[in-house]
C-alpha cells in the first residue's frame, strides 16, 4: 500500500504542530522568567546603585549617626545636590557616548578617545564634588566618628600592598 503524496505533507504538518504548543509555552516561560528577574532586580537593588561609592558609603555611615550629627553630615550633600544630579547625568551620558563610540561602524579611534576623555572628566567632576562634601561633613564630626567612617569604607581603609 502506498501513501498519497499529500499524506506525507499532512503527517509532517501534524508533527510540526505537535511541537508548536510546547515550544511556545517554553518560550513564554523563558520570557516571563527574564522579565520577572528584571523586576525583582529593580525592586531589590541597592538604592545607592549607580552612585559613586563615596556617596553610598557616606549614606550608609550617616544612618548610624545620632540625629544631630546625621543632619550635619547630610547638609553638606544637600548643598551640592543640584551639582551632583547634573554630574551624575553627565557621567551617564559619557558612559553611553563611550558605548556608542566603541560599537560604531566604521570604528573611529579619535571619537572613541574623545568619548573616554569625556568619561574621565565626568568621573573627575563627580568625585571632586563628592569629596568636597565629605570634607565639609567630616569637619563637623568628632574624631572617633571620622575614624568609623574610614573603617566602614573598605576602599579607604585598605592598606596598599607591598
């Protein structure tokens, strides 16, 4: 007994459809897991993420200070909030400029060099402003509290390797 030519096409079509639903369900599950992980990451990330480590360190430190000392330390940052917001945006823009320069076709070495220079300048600007705020805040704190600040900021208290 021979099968008609259309019967082979029908059998192939059925096999394809038999795997279509499980494949779609698997793709949907993978997409939902991906979106769920993004949402969970956004909801549970560190509030200081994206900020220079000095700001995050000072924020963590000031939460453990007495209310009077906490307010004195925060004042130095409040005074610089507009400048820090502007510099943070410039830093983000500079990072995107570097990414664009590195992925551009055709690649332009001079544009990539300029983008990295802009990134260095943006990093330096936000670091300067943050350091000024820390110096001003530290001037208002007792010596013991300043020592605790350094001990809680591992990057500051780490000894250089010989």
